[in-house]
């Protein structure tokens, strides 16, 4: 793997850029030795932790996974077709900035959103085609211009985030896209359920899990990254997998999630699920909330084995 300083090219709800210092302090001591040669991330999203680690540590193998097909398709295009992507995205950026009124930008946004959803219906996600490049470009365009940079799907699997009314967003960051492409060289990109990754994980693997967070309340429920919700049943299944990877596969593990005691001091959901592991509460700024007054310092969980 190449050591390259790149940043996430997508904004993702619950992104870990703000928690990198806390994560760094809790990395396994053997991460820079031959005791850990592989890195696996089952819920890559924006990839902040991956980009942080790949710039600092040597891994013989890296596997990035996400259940969101659009996310992984975009990673693959950046990995293998970054110059073609930049060409399409640059044209979209020029068109957006060439529009004089916010109303015109609004109309362009919804045209691209409709085109993106049409593409989702007809896309062959398993076999590369030229359609991938435009689809990935629209994915990035929507991410940079939608409300709060949020990715959300309805029950039909269609992207439904409204326009963000941003007049001057950075849509095509050519330099960072090229750096991200270099960082992704040699990386295995998968779109599987997290349990299907068991076959890739052994005693020399560090696994960082950043699943869709358990919502603290009804207004903070931003975990619809795909049409299938990640609910409490999913959280319980993930905790069982975490325990299996620790006890059977002997892997090095770290997991982040919301802390329910922010709103209910008696809610010990995760304390019970991860009993016996190291559960630490760290401060983070809530990045996405429907009301500005609801954004601020809260506690999040970092769990290690």
C-alpha cells in the first residue's frame, strides 16, 4: 500500500475526521509491526479512518466494504478511472457555477438527482461500464450540493435528500481525487453484508467498525444509507460478530457508535452488548442535526478488545 495523504471525497453522516485523535490514541500497539499486516473496514462510508491510517502505516492488504452500492462504485471509479471522473465532474462544476440564480441551481440539482435514481435502477454494479463514471460523478455532485452532505435512501432505494442551496461548494477537488486514487491502489473494494467479511479476518488483522449509529432520538435518525434500515436487531448481530472475531479469529478490533446515555442515563444497550470489552466515552461534535440548536458536544462510544 502507498502512503498518501488524502482526505475523504464524500461527506458521510457520522464521519470520523473529528475523532481521529481519539481513535489514534486507542490503536493497537502492534499496528506498525508484522503482528498486524491487514486492515479491514466493514462500513467504510467516507473513509476518514482509512485515509488516516494508509498515510501512516504499512499494510500488506486492505479491504474496504460498504453495503451502499453507490459508495463502493464511486470508490472503484476513483481507484481505476480518476481522470475520466475528473473530466465529467469538472464539466458539472462549470455548469453549476455558470448558473446565475439559486433557482437555476435548484433545478440542476433535481435534474441530476432524477438521473442518479434512474441510473440506480438500471445499473450493473458487478461489471464496469462507462455509465459508472457519470454515476460516480453525479454521486459526488449530489453529495457536495445536497442538504448537509447527507446520503439517505427511501424504502424504494432512491436517493431523496433535498437541495442544500449552496452557492459555492467545492465540487471537483482534482488534487484530492488524484491523491485518493493513489491511496486506493491495491485496495480490495467489496459490497457485502459485514458478516461475509469473516473469511478475510485473522489474527493479523485490525478491523475498524463504524456502523450506522443507533439514533439517540427520532430527530437524529440519519442511518438510512440503504433501503434496509440498520436497527437494534442489526446492532445486536454486529455485537455478536464483534465477539466472534475477538474470541475465534483473534483479530484486533475497534468499534464506534452513539452513546445512548446522552439522552437516557439508564440506557445501557451497548454496555450490555459489549460487556467484557473496553468501552470508552469520548466527546464529539454532532455534525448533522435538523436544527442548528441541536448541534454541539455529545459523547460517543469507542469499543476495543
